[in-house]
């Protein structure tokens, strides 16, 4: 394809396809059935991914891993114009410690400067692709006792905004909005949740927007315990700190019944809900300003994307085309 140069906000960005002509990021989402994966998903994984899946003791975790890795390859195949099986995935060095073991994800083949970020939670997976540094996070919305660990997450201003809302759905959503903003920004930076979250001010604008339905039934633990455990490990520091994102997600991977997949079959494309405040990461030792945007996702989930402040065009959100033949 003929290279296309997109100019806006004083930045020239060369890409090898025109998909970013009108948006600074493309976001795909897909449903993740509990304990099942499509029979042809496994065929898209490379040898190391297949080995990793086979070594997982939990059937649910194995199915989610296979589903999401295959979905990432399908989305990237659509964007990069190469077969999904030809795509090679790796990691960039961690900007904090230099390790390639837990740096941000990267496409190794085909050669591209585009960057991507992946997130998944109970029942839903997402991928964001951009010519800029990008981070995305999604959380399953459920009853949550935020007071158990809000002092580890919220700034004083965020705490005032969250607790100014009525107890229940609105307050839970606001807390999760703060959480997803922070995780998305830290993924865009490339370090994950390995810093003092209360030093990251995400603003109070739009915290209660973007969720049309009620909370899903609490099916026995999950998100709250996972968040608390992940925060405790991450804030303690050490080599495992950068893996807290996965720990926090793993706490809530196994509670969603397919009967709760409501809203997953809506429109194939959607517009972001709300462009939030700019977030400054200098207090964490990584100078930069990031724009967070709440994304339109099915009822029962909340998601945020983070892009550099200069990337001021809203991302496009679309559902990844489904593939049949589920198997346990």
C-alpha cells in the first residue's frame, strides 16, 4: 500500500495503511465465553503460546488465554494485511528496568512502528492499536467494596468525587473508571501497575458516565479480591511488580456465566463515551501527558484508553467479527 502521512496537532505520523486517517487509535472488543474456546483459535497460536496454554491448570484460564491471543492475531491481521498465523508477537524493553520480560507488547513481524495494548476481564477482551504509545484497560462491573483499598488507588480529589456519588452502582462505576484510567495510562507508559497510584491524578470529570445498565450479579468474589491482592504485591515492589495487571485480572476471571453475556450482540461499531482530563505521569518519574477516553463497551463492563495528549482524535471502537465452533 502507498504510505500515508497523517498531520494533526503539529505531529507528522507516517503509517503504512490509511486506517488512522480519521482516528488516532482503533479498538476491537470480543466476547470471552467461560471455559470454552473456538476450535480454530488454537491453530493461530505459536508454539510457545500453545505450550503456555497446555500448562495452565485452570480450564477457564486456558480458554480465555487461547481466545484472547487468537483475537489479538485476528485483529492485527485485519489491520496489517497479513495472515494471522504469520504475525509474531513479543515485547519491548520495560522503560522502568529495561527488562524485555514484562515490557509493553509489540509486533515483531511484520515490521511496524504501530503499538498495541490488550486487556481482558470476565467475559470481554479488548485490543487497541495506534501509531502512538497506547494503553487500554477493561473491568467487569460488579458490586465492589472500594473502601477496602481506595486509599491505595485514589487521590484526595478522586476520593471526594467518588464518595460524592450515591452509594451503589454510581460509586462503583466511578471507582472503576478511576482504576481503568490509571491502568490504561501506566500501560501506555509501559510499566504496568508498579508505582504509587495515589501519585497519579486522573481527574474527576466523567467518572459517572458511560454505563447504561445495572451492576451484574456478584457471582462469588473475583474483582475486589483480585484488585486488593494485585495492589498489595505491586506496591511492595520487586521483580514481580510489573505483573500486577495480570494478577488483578486473574482474581476475577472465573465468575462470569454465559447467561450474563448480556449486551454482547449490539452494534458492531461505537463511539467513545467521554474524553477525560489529561493525566501527568511526571510524579511517577516518567514525564509525559496522556489523554484518557472512556470507551463504549457492552453493558456490564467499563473500559478506558490512554493516548499521548497530542493524539486528540477519538478512537474508533468496533466488535471483532465472531468465528463459530466453540469447544470446551
